[in-house]
């Protein structure tokens, strides 16, 4: 039933939005909303319903609740149908209250669930925002710089990709005879992304290549090429290592990773703080009390079925 109600809401909104794509003028031609000067700048009153104000921000929030394809539309393109849906939502909510729907226990439970979800999301959003300010990200980056393993080990290499080990061995023979790696790559490599660049792959870290490739490339000396075919899921490689280096990743390179780590830690800490000092009891799906967990660390756990008991 919930899905059906949600579907009706989305249908009401998206049906009008689809029509709006064909009927609403482009943003430059949209008529200005009247009486904006009498309202807070940036959030004008865009409608009233029996005197109750509807602000531009109400329409924006409604748009943000829709599927992505509608969230990404310029507000001006879909403003009118969105405003109508906000108006309809308020009128229907008022009628539901008038009809006593809001007093039904099942409805009250759903309203409480929705309120809890909103409060949860807002608390976590604030925690994440605080943990991911530019200053917080820079501080985390500076702390990471002094940790072991922060520096990146990189290899600059090229490769020739072929389908069989015999073809790879034939290429190695040609290299032994002094032929140019670049020219052979342009002629024979099956890698469309690097063949015409002489097999050049640029600089990369271990995690950027399949394990077999990295294992070989990172053990080779600069200026050398593999003396036997390197097999991977893509075929057989002949690798040439041109150079190696160790460097510190820049803040720009680390920003997304640090953002995600800070956000995760902020969420975990917020949840831990909320649980701190709270007594939590959990029960089985039927409401019964779970059996006590066996503490294997005490060494008193009974042997599992089929396990032999130790001899006395």
C-alpha cells in the first residue's frame, strides 16, 4: 500500500513535468514572479493557500524529492507544475487532517517514522558537513603525510598486448634482435588505447593495473623489458619499464578519499555517541528472548556436532 501511495505522488508530479517539458518556455522567457521585493531575497513567496505562504524553497525541496532526471532540470522549466504539486500536497494534507486521517494510529506511526528519518538524516548531514570542511580535509591530509606508507610508488611503463604466448615470445625475440619497442607496439599490440602511442601507459600505481601486470612491472628495473610473456585476463603482455619514482600524492589527488574517510568516521562517531549510555535489548522476530551467546574465549564451548571431544 505504501508503494502504491508513493507511486501516485510521483505520478502526479512526473506527469505534469513531462508535459511541462513541452509547454513551459525556456528560462530566459519565463515571466518574473510578482511581489518578490516584499519577501526575503532569494526565497520569495510564490503562492498563498488561504493566506498560508508557499516560498520558492518549498518548491525547490519538492523538486529535490523527485527522480534524478527531474532534479537535474532547471527550476524555471518545471516551476509551474511543481508549484501546483506543492499546492495540491498542502490541500490534500489539510483535507486528510479534516477527515480524521491524521488521527489513525497507523498513519501516526508512519508520520513518526518519517520525522525520525528526517531528524536522523539532518543530524548525520551536519556531522558530515563539520567533518569535511576545507580545514578539516587539509588537517587530515597533513596528518596522513607523516604516516608510513603515504608515499606513492609509481612505474612508467609501456606494453605490447597479444593473444597468445607464442606471439608474445616472438615479440621478445624481435626485441632481442634490436627492433624498436615503439614500432612493434604500433604494429602488433591489440590494446587500442596504447598501441598508437608505442604502448605507452604513462605513470601508474599498483592498484591501477591488474595484479599480474603490476607484479611484473614493479619488480623490473628501469630500461628493461619482460623476458617472458605476462599472462592476464586480457591476453599476454610484453612489458617495458621506463622509469620508477616515489612521490607524495597531492591534496587534490587525495581529496575524495579523505572526504569519504572523514564522512564515514563522522557518521560512525555520531551513531556511537547516540548509543552511549543507552540500554539496548534485542529479541527474536517472534518476540522471544534470544539464547545466551556462547563465549568461545572462555574455552567452555561444547564441541560442535561431529567434533570429537578431547581425550581425558
